C-alpha cells in the first residue's frame, strides 16, 4: 500500500486541496480570461477619444448643472450627462 505526502494521514484540505498540493505551484496560479489573447483588452485611439470626450462632457454637464440659468441646469446639463454616461462611456469601452 502506498503512502501519500501526509504519511498515511488523511489530508485535511480534502480531495481538491490534495490534488493542488500534488500538482505544484502552477496549479494555484490565477485564473485566466480564457481568450488567451492579451490584445483583446488593449484600447485603440478611438476608445481613448470616446472616453476623453465623455470626460469633457461630464465636466461641462456638472458646470451647467451648477449654473444659475434655468435652461442650462434643467435641460442642457441632464442631456450632457446622459449622453456621456449612457452613450459615450459604453461606446468607449466597447469600440
């Protein structure tokens, strides 16, 4: 009868822990995304342009929100903020 690393005692970590201990440090590495293509997560120039314009529109929207003009604070500011948060940021992340 063959004895394991634990000297005949049962491994407290269970069967999965025992398999990881036998497999070595490589089995404990962080999980990957599955694609294996690191270029899939890199932003292009278009991504940065969309995200930068979204940041500018967010700043302009908050300035318009704080203005004393009723048109700017009730019409322009919400339109700028919704356009940047709802359209430009998702487009910048997806494109």
